[in-house]
C-alpha cells in the first residue's frame, strides 16, 4: 500500500535495571515478534541488553554499549540493524562514526531551555550553550556549536558515502583510465 514504515520503540536502556531489564526486553521482543508489517527498535546501554541482538530488528546503542567489531559482526549475522542513540554531539559522531560503524539511523536528544541569556551560562539553566543545538535569540532560533558540528558531520557522512559509491563503481569499471 506504500504506507510509511512502522517502527515500534519497545524499550529504552533496560540495562539500567540489570538482569531484570534483560528479561523484560526479551519478553517484549517475543510478544511483538509476530506482528506483521512492523520493525522493533530498542535503545541499549549495557551488557545486559546484549541478548537483544537478533531478537530486535533494530538496536540503538549509546556509548555505554560496546560497539566493537565483534558486536557489529554479530548484529550483521543476526540481521539486527544498527542505529545510534545519544552517542555525542560532535562532528565525529555525526559523520565518521556512523560511516565507520555502518549505522543506518541515529537518534540524538537536544534540549532548549531558553529562560536565560543563551550566550552566558552563568545566568541560564544547565549550560544552554553546552547542551543545545539551537537557542532562542532575539530574532528567532540561533545555531549553537552543536548545530554547526551536526552540519559539518553530516556533510562528512555525505562525502564519505559518495566516495565509497564512486570507488565501488570505479572498481567495477572496464575503463583503464579509472
């Protein structure tokens, strides 16, 4: 029917609850396994959620969940797609990191507290210029360094992806000049 994809967000960092979180995550995966037309996603943050690899369609680790080559290999072998969750707000984590890990998606929290002067964290709430991508300015939203890093990182990701595609295309070319 060409409907949009439906992704169920089943759990958020169940490792915070230790082994009980593992049991809960596995139960959620089992209960939803036979629902047609959906994909299931969980954000994960620790060793207790490792058993969800292969049980969820998408896992979204943060930095507390090890994203190592053996983990990436296991996820690929068990058809679990990698997304990234709150892995940082710098240029590297928007561009090179998703490219190197092969992540298919990403979710990043940003806040916008805005009650104080956004360029002076001494009169504002918890670090407006540190944690926000945008703040309220006198004439509308103002981009902070996080938004600039996001833009630059996404440009890096686009360039790297294009370069990979061109190298793959050139590798299949019969043209000696390539």
